[in-house]
C-alpha cells in the first residue's frame, strides 16, 4: 500500500524538506560562490574575460542542457535514486575542481559539476511535489524556495571567507555537504516515480539540445575575440542543433518534454517569466561580486558579505509569500515582486568607485531582496500547479532548464553587450560603465516579466489545483484520484521506502 502524503508539521515531512533544500543548496551555493572567486581564479590561472566566462558557463551549459534529462530520469527510475546519484556525482566533480592544475581542467571539471547538478536539481523539487499533502505543498515549496535563496545568498559570503585561504576551498567545501545529503536522503526520503514515464530516455533530444546551447554559447563568448568565421560556424551549429532538438521532440515517442505540458498557457507564461527574471538575476550577480572588488575596492570577504541582507530577507519572507500565493493566487506577487526588483536594480546605478556600502550598496540589495522574496515561491508554485502531477519531474526540469539557460545566455551576452574583452574585468573604468549598462538592461527584463505575469498567469491556478486534488483525497483516500472514469497517472510512492 502506498504511503499517505506527508504533512509539513511532522518530523518525516521536515526531514524530506531538509534533504531537498540541502540538495538544491549544493548547486545554488556553488553557482554563487564561484562569482566571488573569479578575480582570484583569473589571476592564479592567468584567465582573461573569456576564460572567466567559461568557468561560469562550462558549468551552466551542461546543467541547462541535461536538466530535462535529469527530470525525466527521475520520473522513470525514481526521484530519490537519481537525486542521490546526482549529489554523489557533484561531489566527485567538486573534488576535481579543487585539484585543477590549470584553467582547461577547471572548465572541464565545472562541466562535470553541471552534469551532477542536472541530475539532482529537478529531483529536489519533485520530491516535495510528489511527497507532500496538497494542503502543505505551497508552504513546502515556499520554504524550499526561501532556504534555497538563502544558500545562494550565503555563497558570496562563504566564498569570500574561503578565499582568505585558497580559491580551491570554494570547491572542496562541497565534499562534506554532499556526503551528509546522501545519508539524509537514504534514510528519510520516500521514493517516488511516474509509472507512465517512458522506459527509454530521450538521448537524441539531450544531445541535440546540448549541441544547440553549446554552439550558441560558444559563439557569444567567442564574439569579439575570435575570427568572424569561427563565430558564424559556432552560431550555425547552435541554430541547427536547436532546430534538430525541436524536430526530435515533435517526432519522439518518449520526448524529454511531453508536448501536452505546453497546452497550459499558464505553464508557458510562468516559464517566460522565469526566463526574463533569471537572465537579469544571473547577469547582475555575475558582475556585482566582481564590481565590488575591482571597482569599489572591497576585499573578497567584504564583497561576499555585501549581499548578506538578501539572505535575511529571503529567510524571513519566502515561506510567507508561498502561503500568500496559496491564499490570493500567484499573479499579484509575480507582478509586483519583479517591479520592486527593477527598483533595486536601478539603485545599483549608484555603485561605483566612490560608493559607500550603507548609502549605495545596502539600499539596492534590500529593495532587490524584497522583490525577489515576493516573486520566487509564487512563481515556483505556479509552474508546478500548471502541470499535471504525473509531470512533476518534467515540469520542474523544464523550469530549471529555462532558468539555467537564461543565466547561461545572460553571462555569455553581457560582456559582449558591455564591450568588455581581454583584461577589462581588471580595469575599474570599463567595468563600472559596463555594469551600469547591464543593470539598466536587467531592470527592463524584470519589468517585462511583470507584464507577462499580469496578463498570462491566473490568480486562481493554485486554488483550482489544490481544490481538485484535495477533493480527490477526500472522495477516494486510497488511492487518491479525481474519480472521473479512472484514476489518472500520478507519481507513485514506493512502499516501505521511508525509514525516517
């Protein structure tokens, strides 16, 4: 007999939430901690602007390319099982990063880190969606979002502290954390899967998607530093790869992305919001940690601590905004949150060589954090609510892929749009000017996401989903379904798999 859905107030529910949060924290922490370390890594390994971008994008490329496959594998073979494999893979790749003797080895190891991240990230959220009672799901997602945001915000502070010793510790710190997460998941997380998931993974879709993103990314990073022919060939390969990906998905009997998931206009709209938001967030924070060191003159530890108030704001407000979205719907938080974020980005125009932390940096961080905490949990809940329960892993994978792709392209495009090349990341004047251009562009992007949310997302999507599912639980408690003509395919929790 399948286990009953978990409640957030129980020890079992809190253990599952903790495992999911810590698993996703490994990925988000690493993504942000490296930004603070980039100037030091660049000096130690003699990396120019392109090399520093590849240090970020080598990781982001494999993560974005394979995260859909990670969600699909979790649905097919078990979300906990694939999650644990991803955490272990990430730990081994982190060891390789910490021991890398040169830039080329570091970029390769970062790419392998992305593979591990692609396996564990969709599972961390899908475990929550498939394990928790509908009445607690929005709160659990809100807590997951908030604590995940905390880990991302703590990344720069931790990175700054570790850089006092060695940049290699930025990666080696992942080893004890991954070991702990694996033990926690093995003991406390119930297994879940989609019994209707295809038996064979869509490898053709994964390969063509990776080629498409890889070609476009290489072209954007190489532009301005390589010959026009190389850039055009890479761009053409990328475009052909993306076209092949779309054709493959349309014809496949077991696509990475089931086409029926996009019949929901709200799912599409929520993912467009995600793309615009995360393009702005990724680009801004990729640059901010560097600007605070090179332009403003802060130490790595000070630059990392500069965004610490964001941690407190996310920790305090995100779970509450998840509950707020469950009560009033996600449309208004997803609209007003990005507008507040845009205000915070515009305040970053005050950051320059003479900027003071209390007068210039802190106000921008606080305003941006208020908007972000209002947005993230409702957005995540809306994405999952817009998809069927049986597509929980796929929906999570799609949304994560959209966010990672947005960050990947943003980091690739920004230096080109800012006119930075060579050693410009070490020159305060060009870097400050480019940063101001970037934050204006980011403010425009998040404002666009607010418009998409207002016109594309319903205020009742969470109410409708919760009502249908809760009604199903009341009417047919074991197994629970909508009781129309037959039970729909829903994620199955394996018996006797929960030991906590």
